[in-house]
C-alpha cells in the first residue's frame, strides 16, 4: 500500500506547482532576456510609524531576481494581477494538529507554525531554482529572498522559530508525524533545532539567504526567569529552607539556559534587550549556586555572564569568586583590567566598583606601584569619599595577600604610605 504523503511533502508538491505555473504565466509574452525579476509570492501591506502614519510599503516576497534590475519587475508585472498564490491554498498553512507530548509541554504552537511556513517556502525556492523549465528564464547570479510575517532583525532574510523549543525526542516525534522521506526529516530537524546543522546550512547556501539566529527574545527569557523567581518566593512563604528554595529555582531555570548560546552576530535593539536579560538570568543562577556554596557552578554561570555581556553585574560577581571563594588572582586582575578599559560602557552599578576591584587586584598580584596609582586616582576622582574607606580596602587586600605568602612589612608600608600622603 502506498504510504500516505504527509504535510511537508504535500504542501511542497502542491505549492511548487502553483508557483511554477505562476512563474511561467508571468513570462508569457516577454522575451527571455528582458525578464530580470519575477515575483512568485507578493504580499504587500503598509507599515506604520509611532504616530500611526503609514510610511513604507513592505513587500514580503519569494522571488528569483537580479538585484540591479528590480525596476524592470515594476515595469513588466501588472501590480493588479492576481499573484497571491497562498490565498488559494490557505487551509494548508495552519499548524498541523500537534501530538500530545508537544501540547502537554507547551502552551503555544506559533514557533512550529513559523518554522513550517519558512521551511516549505525555502524548499520550494530551491526546487524552482533547479527546475529545468524555469532555468532558461533565470539570469546568472540571481538570488532568492524569502521573507515572512514575524519578528526578524535587520540583517536576516528568513525568520526562524522563536522562544523555547521542545526537547529533541519531542521534535523528532512531531516531525515523524508529518514527514515521510528521510531526506526531509533530516532537513527539518536541522532547521528546527538548537542550532542549524549541515542539511539546513546547505539549503540556505543554495537559495542565498541567512537565517535568523535561534536566540530567544527578552520576553521569552523573562518568562522563565520570572517562573524561577516565583518558585523561590513561594518556597520561602511555605517556610522552606534557603537550600531547598535555591535548588528549586535552579531546577526551573537551568535547563532552559543550558540550551542558549551567547549571541555573537549583529545586534538589533531587540537582540540587545534579549542579551541583557540573558545575562541577568545567568547571574541569578550564579547567585543561587553561591547561596548553596557551590562555587564551581557559580563560577560557570558568572563566566557565561562575562561572555554574554561583561558590562553587567555578573562579571563583578565572577571577580568576587576569583578574589574570595576560588582564588585566582591573575584571572581576577585580567577581568578587572578589561572592565576598566570599557568603563564608559559599564552599567552604573558596575562603574561603582570597577576601579576599586582593580586596585585590590593589583595588590593581590603584588603590583604595588600600579595599586598605589589606582588608589591615588580613586581618591582624586572621589573627593567626597573618606580616605579611610580606600585605606580599609587596601588593608583587606594586604591581609588576603599575606594569607597566601609571608607577611612583607616593606611592601605593606609602601602601599599604605599612599594614604598618608593624601591627607
């Protein structure tokens, strides 16, 4: 018995025929050399600014074209012609009924809907570029743009899914329910994944597009962080111990954060907001682990904070780990020197402590001349602060240093003389 064709194959086959038919209709009556761009799917709508004034027509199109001949399209294709192919097959575009595992684990299915929409369009674009009947009409070095409704940042042409995605076994089950061929299963798993793997990269390369990185939004991260903090508060209200509270909050948030890699691409406003929230969530994990006196895991998450966004509090907490709980004075100094080198980019909270930490780090690394100069700068730049405050910082740093090596009165006096000369 012939195996049933599932949604991916059925949609791809059906829409490919529609797009191909539309393409060939568009070129009827035109000479091959004059066709510079053919729009296969055109959905136009007005975008609005903050004052509700329409200012731009955004054209979301699947097109095969040469960029320098865009004007030819406008001249050659009748704007009023019926080119809204998807209106004829709109029933195919809703998300399929998802299996029980998916529905039980997640409250919404918009990610999968976007994923399926973009993947089908990408697959059709590739088939069209390779079609023998269409090739004669496609100029060399053409590219394919696929744009779809949804959030995407400036440099990306294909929006991917957003937010939390289910664990691998659930994704495999969903795809198995709706895909027949092994080739397409590999493709879909590659695209609907923690990161795009080879089959997906190959597809994008062939059709000349870049995917939106699989990085969650600020609201996605905020929801998970709020959930973990709510658990913490609830456990406290129930009279649970600090250990129980911290472990429960960690268990809620850590699996989610484990799957998010630091963002390294070009940063839009939305991505920048998400990065800051990502750093904040990792910082909380570090704090909760420190509360358990699990300094190895606290170090792990604060190192990630430093990697994600070194301008925020997590980097300072990493400094404290290396100063107090897992002494690593060279690394402490290295981070402090970097933070002061980007001082103007630091959050106001980090600015409060960056130079003080650097002065302490110089003492712990026995760079007394640099420590002295840093304390002098602190005193000069903060005239309202009591000199005794900075002297206490120096004494504490010296005490910590002399816990590791024999006390050196000469070294101590050399540093403390700085404060006598400033009176």
